[in-house]
């Protein structure tokens, strides 16, 4: 039985340091309207969508830093962002969006939420687990910093797969409510969220798909020219961008295949403030690891595909039937040990 | 400091059902001589190198089945295979080779060993953990079986990384023996073995690289035309072979990158008995996920590259610095749970 839905990555081009949030949210709403015209049911926005990617800057004023964060407990009620969720509800489109979250205790997280248009609520929140970069800024004043470890704590919500109610079809309309008030689940999709660097860590994909995830969604801010991080790279700027795109695409395709799930990736891209280059490459990838749709630009662009979640079954029931093939007795080190322990010297 | 070595995948073409082991071993020795001419220090042979890939057949006679297995405790002393190890020792070439192993208690394993020319001994044995296929044969007499789960037990040796003594340079000659009779390890390489389907499971790569593995080696027997396994695939034979090669290459490139190690893959390939097609594609892949060298044929072919193990350091010290970036508290399900448990119904 097919489980077709039309989904989209809403790629977002340059967002400069002085961009106002309401202005940026209007760009997101414009993409949402395009999605509605194309009968899209789910739109995935990038990581930290609402502002420039501020972890590249050393920001010592807490007031300035706080201006990049959302502070309320419920982002759908944030004055700047509420119009986006209102539009999503009006058009019946689910939304996954990333933002910087400041909690009441003052902690920072690199967060994303999944907003369900059919319930009008956030049904899942994820906080980025694999923070790249450093706590201390580079001494070289020309280097582009990556200070996520300075501004954010590692996510404390794990990788919790969730049901997107009625994303495939509206269970209530189809009369699938069972005794006890539960649906049979066939109208739902089982989803998971990652953020940027998480996509390079198969542990994250595995934990989600051990919960039956049919599709993972992630936004990213990935620098095109990171030679200062690479210890004297001899690559040209063009080669560096090509390499960054190659790695981004490679891990998305391979992990979609090895975990038998679809994936949607959404880039914050383009050139921020005239000098900070980010790769594009937003795409929708099948459980066989093939690119179904991809961005053509490094600007605001909606990447749309009709996909059939039932296509996950081939992988999940054969090559990657976890129950038949996984051997957890051989995997102990993955959870016992964080870093490397080499074999003894001979 | 560079850690350069010249390595090779020794791809092996068709091995028919009636091929004799001594004859097949002569082909392996021919490839070894080519390797010696090119100053190769390590040759990786395929999975179950010594015979046709017998798990495709339903074999009900124990005597016939046993003829595909090696029975002694030490394969270097097996009459049929000893000439290969003798040549390897004479030329100072380390060898990784796969074979079917019958233990004294009658168990079968899909095994590989690593033979060190500098010690003249097998320094590590691996038994395939991720056995694909089924216990029961297909009812369709035209189907190609995949009966590894019938003939082999899942490997019971885990993923144990090991030091290949003096593979990078001979520690003894360089006077690197320390107090207490141990080398400083700089002349060794830290290696791990996988077999075929294991390459699709990132858990295996992670366990090895949590032990500092700089390079993984694996052989494979991968069918080109597996449409009967794919539930009514509409792909042509040519498209099926392309897809099988795509998946094989994709997981090797992505896992080499995500685990910051080199990899060498070696195919048993070609057309066995005029009808069983296996993909080629033997290759050597860098820790950045790039193919450094690859087979051009589906026949006996030596694929050679000079690589620098020091190139692993970029990944191991930056993007994939496990100690800084891994968050084991989020990975629990990987070892707690073998199969899928979906989120509760709404």
C-alpha cells in the first residue's frame, strides 16, 4: 500500500548580521506560500533559520548574543515567528524549523521543532547533540570561528522519533480511531530530526531508525571555505566548496540507504555579509540513497518532491532488517567508550 | 610525519563450482607476484576466496558442503593454501584473506585472517558478524539462494582492531624497541577486518575506529542481479548491476569518511559457472571518502595505491575527534535494542 506525500526543503539564502527577524520570517512565509501552491504537506527549514549563523562570530556582549536566541517556552507564540505558524496552520502544512533556544535557566541549545498543522501544536522538539567547533575563538583575526561549543550545550533530549499525526492522511477523516481513542497509525509518519553536523554521525540515524523512523529531516549551515580548519589545505576556494558539498551529500545518501529511510536536508546558504560563504545543496534523498530532488541555487528556493514512504519497506524488511541482522553483542564499545583506546603496543 | 605504504586489493574473477583449490591458490600467487613487483606491502584478497561462493547453492550433503571449508586450526598450515603464505613470507608481503572455516566442534564461520610476513604468523582472525540471507532456500528453483545464515554462525570474535607489526616500517630494524621489549608502535599500522555485508553496517566501522583503526579491509561476493530479492524490481539486468555497485561504493566511501580511515575492498567477481554474476569494483578509498584506485575489470586484477596513513589524522583530530564530539548518553538504543520499537500510537 502506498504512503505518498509531497514534501519540501525550504532552502534559505544569505541572512546578514543586521537582518531583522520579522523580515526573515516574511521570506520563510513566501516559501510556505509556494509550498501551498504545490500541495506540499511538510516544509523543512534550515538550522538556526531566523538569524545569520552567529556562531561564526565571537560575541562577548550577552545582550547582543541573546538577540540571536528565542526566549519563550513555545516558539509558536514568539511574536516574530508566530505569523509563520499561523500561515502553516491555515494552509495545513507541517513545519520543521531550526532556531537558537535560550531556556529559563540561561542555557543555550541549537534546537528544532516539528509543528503539526493538524493539531496546531509543536509535537516534537530536538536539541542538537553533535556540536562541532570549539569553545575558544581562533587567535587569527581573519579566521572564521565556529563557536557552537561556546554558545550551546549538547542536546539533552536524545534522538526521539515521533509520529507526525495525519501527515500521510488524516486519520480522523478516514475514521481510523480505534477503541480507546487511538488511531491505527497508518495515517501518521514516523519522523526524526537532526541538525547539521549530526548528519555525519551514523549513531544518530541508527537510534532514530531503531524507532522505525521513515524519514529524517535536518537543516545545516556548512561553510564552503574552511581551509583554516584543515591544517594548510592546498585546495582552491572552488575545490573547497566542491569538497564540502561532496561530504554533505555523501553522508546524506549513505545514511539514508544504510538506515532505510528518506531524508530531507535544508541549507542556510549563500554569502552572509558579503564574505561568509555557505554551501547549498538542499535535497530530498530516497531510502536507496538516490537524490530525488535538489536545489539549483544558493538562494531562497523550494525543493519539492512527491515521495512514497512505503519505499522504506524494501530496506527495512531485507538488507536492513535490524531484528534479523543486527548483533548488539558486538557493538558494546559504541556506548561504553567515547574516545579512542588503541590496542596495546606489541 | 608521513606513514606511507603501498597496498593492494587482489580482485579475483570467476571461480567455478568445480575449480580445485590448488588451482585457485595459483591464481592468488600470480597476483602476489605482481604485487611484489610493485613493492606492495599488503595484499587484500576477497571473501571466501578459495572456492566458488557456495552459499548460493542448496547443498544437502555434508561431505560436499565440507569440501568448501578449511578444517585445520591454522590455515597457514593447510596443504592447499600453505604455498600462498610461503610466497607472502618470501616477498615480505602481509596478506588478508577470506575463507570458510570449519571448527573442531563442527561450526561454520565466514572468516578472514591477517597474516604478517614480518612475524610469519596469523596475527588476527575475524569471523563475519552480519550474515545476510536466509536459513531456508527459496522455493523458486530459478532463484539464486543466499544461504549464509544456513551454513555459518554469526562471528563470535567481535570487531577487534589489531596492530600489523612493522607494516609502515620495520620497528626492529629502526631500533624502536623500548624498555620491556615493546616497540613505540610507530612502525605498526592499526587495522581491522570486515567481510562483505559488514561494510553496510556503520556499527562495525565505529567499533574498529574506537580502537584507532587507520584502515579497514574487506572482501565481498555481491550479486549483480538480485531482483528476486527485491520484490518485483522493474530494473533491467544492467540497471541492477549499476545499483549494486552504487550501494557498495557509497557505503565504502561514506564509512571511510565518517570513521576517518582508509579502506581496501576486494571483490570476488565475474560470472561463476556461466550464470552467477558478481559485481567487481574493488577499490582503495581515502579517509576523505575519495576513491584512490579501483578495478577496471571483472577478472583477476591487482589494484594498487601508495597511501599515507597519516592522512587519517585530519578526520580523527577534527570533525571526527570522538573524544570531543561523541555523546554516548544519546546512543543507548544501539546496544539495548536489536530490532525496531515504534513510538506509541497517538
